[in-house]
C-alpha cells in the first residue's frame, strides 16, 4: 500500500527569527501549496528538444497540469496545449489536465493527453513544435501512456473503454450496487493510425489488464506487463507478455516469482528489460534489473546482489541500460551493460531524482531533481553535468531546519533514515520528535522537498525522524524482503533503534516522542502502541488494525500473498501474530485515527475497529472520517483539516515542559 498521495508542493519563505512564534499551520500550508511540481520529462530522440509536465495544484497528479517545451540547450520555454490557439504569447486555459507526453521518432511532434475539448475526459492529442495541439481521438473511457510506433505512423495508448472510474487503488472506489464483481474493466493496448485517427483498434486480448508496455524496435509487437482479472487487485501477479500489433492472442514470456515493472524493449530487439522485486504498490518501483529474451528463454538477473534498489530503467543507444538507483539515502545513475560486465556509476548525490528520460540518439538525460534544501526543478544534460531547465520555485526556501542522514544498527542490519530538524533550531533547547513511518512497506523516504506533515511538523518546532526500516528500498533486495511474514517485528525494532540513534544525535526530549504514518505507516503506528510505551502520542492514517478481517474487506487482497506467504484462509496465524487487534489491551497511548470513507486499499472498518477498541478500553482516541475520499485524500480542504488535526493531537499530548 502506498501512502495517501497528498502531494502538497511548497513555496517556503525564509525561517522566522527564533524569538518569534512559529507560523500557523494554515500559513505553512499556504506556502507549501505554492510550489509547482513536475511529474514527467521527455527528451526527443536526438536530444535537441525537451518537454515536461508541470503540476499546478497541491493535488499533484490529480490536479491541473501544464505541458512545456523548449529547444536545447538555450531555447525559451513555450506552452503546448490542446486548448491554446497558435501564436506568440498564447497561454493554455486554466484548470486543464494535460500530461502523458511522448515525442515522435523524428522529434517534430509531441503526443499527449488533454481534457481541453472534453472536460473530465482525456483525449489523445498531438502538436507540432510550432503549432497548436490537435485532438486525435473522440473516446469515452480512461486513457494513459501514449507511445509512438517506431515508424511514427501510429500512437498506442492504454485504454479502458467506457470507464468512468480511474484505474488504481488510490482513488475513491465506486460504491457497489447489485451483484458485486460481475463486471471487470480491462485496460488494453489500443492503437490510433494517424491517417485515420477516428479508427482506434484495441490489440491486446480482452481478458488481460495491461499496466505498462513498450514497442518492439520494428514496430510489429509490443511488450506488456499484464495479468488476467481485475487490474486493481491483480498487479501482484503480472507477467511479461508479447502482443502482436495486429491483435490476437498474447504470448507469455515470463511468470516472475515476485512483482515486475517497466518492460522496455532493447534497441536490437533481443531483450525485454524489467525491474523485478517485491513491490507493494503499482508505480512505487524498486528491485533488481532483469533481462528477458524476447524470443523466449530463461530470464537473467543483471544486478544480483545490488546494494540499492533500481527505480527506473531506459535503454541507451549502444544497447546498455541506464538505471536510476536509490542507494543508502542517495540517488545514482548507473550504466548497466545488458550483456553483463561491470556497472559504471555516472552520477550520485544527496538528491531525489525522478521522472527520468533519455535521448535515444544522444547523451543527454532529463530528470526532476529536488532535495530537503531545494524545491523540485527540471534538469537536462549529461548526467552530473546537467543544467537547470526550469526556475519555477526560485523563491522557495525551507521552513524547517537541516536534514541529516543517519545510520544505526538493528539486529544484523545497517539501517538508514533522515532526521529533519525543526525550524529555528536552538541547540540549547530540548525538542519533541515525531517518527514518521512511510507507506508501502516497499517504499522509502527519499532526500526530497518535504510535504504533508513532515514539513508541517518541523515548521511547528518538532524533530521528524523518517526511518527506512527493513522492507524499504535502498539497501538491496534482501533487505526489502526482510519483513516478509514478519510485519511489525523486525521493522519495529529498526524504528525503535532509530529513535535511540536520534536521541544520541540531537537534543530531543525522550519523554515527548510520537509516531505517525499513513497506510503501512498507519499500521505501524497502530502496531507500535500495542507493543511499546515509548510513544507519548500516535496518529494512524488508513492503518490496518486486524489483518484477518482486512483480508476479506479490501479490494486488493492479492498484495498480501507475497508478504504473508499464504491467504488468511490457509494460514490465519501468520496474519493474527502481526495484527494490532491481537494485542489491543496493551495500548495506553492516545491515538488519533484518520480515514477516507471510500478507501479500497484500507477500508474504513479497519479504522472503526481500532478506534472502537481503544474507546472501550478507556484509551484517549478520536476517529475522523473524510467523506467521499479514497486512500488518497484529494480535496484541499480535507488535506488541511487532516494536517491541523495531526499537529493539534501532538501539541495536546506532548506539550512543552
């Protein structure tokens, strides 16, 4: 499960003098909301043009967005939109959702998705380098991931025909009515011929849900990451398929033991590369890089013993792979020979790297870089020698103190995490601290511009510890697998050891330590208060109280099998031993419980069950339900209410001494 994606980008003013009170939570959120984010970059094949998608609201991926293009190295940025008339100075209309950028093979046209002509309904569009966007489809349903055929005559998309429900488990689910489970909406690969754009052809089989795909170099086939059945529930059983461009049955190449992501076809047509590993959420990727023979045969792990986690991959013109790796709290770009051999690190640094793209016939790469000290911007150029391409967040400055990467020992592991200092830090004072546990569990805290409560708490005078315990990315696949069939045990030991490391590092009041998290982090907050009295207060968002009841309530039960090793019906005890409800009578810690009422990943009864038990046992608790919200709390007013309540809870139960 992924943390609820409350993307609260930030424009942050300079820290206030120590003698002045902390800004209000709303004042901090006002400034957080002003920073623009970037969700995609795309380099043309020759590396001479760059496009990117800029988000315009705190809702991030769910909010309005805008596409920009510039010639490299020094061209002026210009907007591209399906809702903009051509001409100098033309600007797209406000409130559009435009993304899914892809350059044609010759670099002269940009394909993208836009709801400019049909609000709320994305359509496939394309624009020339100097011309306005033209709509290429008139469809009803969900569209994603446009990709040009190698000859530039067709554009493929992922398409869920007729659907009004966005794919994925983060959005608010559509309430059930009538017979449940009879209708399954499949996401298929569809192709638009540009000489007949009105004729869209669905080419992948109707019984496969496709999560990601890539064209073969000759354009005759497509590699697909796909599975039979519901896309929301069956991502964890996805396999590698090959689909013929003309349609027909798909050919399965590999049934992986764990999860896969990002199938990418090699330039010579021989291989399909994927990232393989244990992953708890579609789109939150980490693992090793594998090579699958396109003609069939035995897959090969190209990175056995990788010290970090591969997050994205792209083929380079010479046939090597470019790998974005997260390693021990830092990002790195690595050149990986597909035929085997030593890896070459091209760049590494204490920043978060995302939205990576590279040129097919050149050296440049493009990416979004950010850190605890610098808000996100788009960069392009040779790895490590890239130049800043945007300056949208030039006035952003932190409203928190410095961030330090910490290491500590727990059992046989060396664990990494970040300690975010409070604003206006004074070493002569003693401060409260909140442990923030990330979702997943297959995820990590990255060295990125803080958002949500990590930023807000630090602005209000709290230290924030962000640990990456076992189960996280960044320390190799064995480390990510280390909490399988052991939820709440080794990972909690890692977190508690991290608390002790933070107490040694900084002037933290050991009597004022709290814990919070969302999704898996919410579960860990619930679990922690049943196992220890270390924490003075807790806030659990979308947490799991009872794995046994959860198995039958949630809409993504397949994710549990890789982590628990069996269904709850075959091995109920492995679920019970990790359930907070099993040890609920040991709780003494005041706990605030937060939940969206249409959450398919962690249904609301889990929050009710934990809250009801604490209330019956006389433990201080509150339950807050956000109406019509899913696992991702989307509405800005709900986001703000959540942040106010969270800070208020810790202020109430961990007051200054």
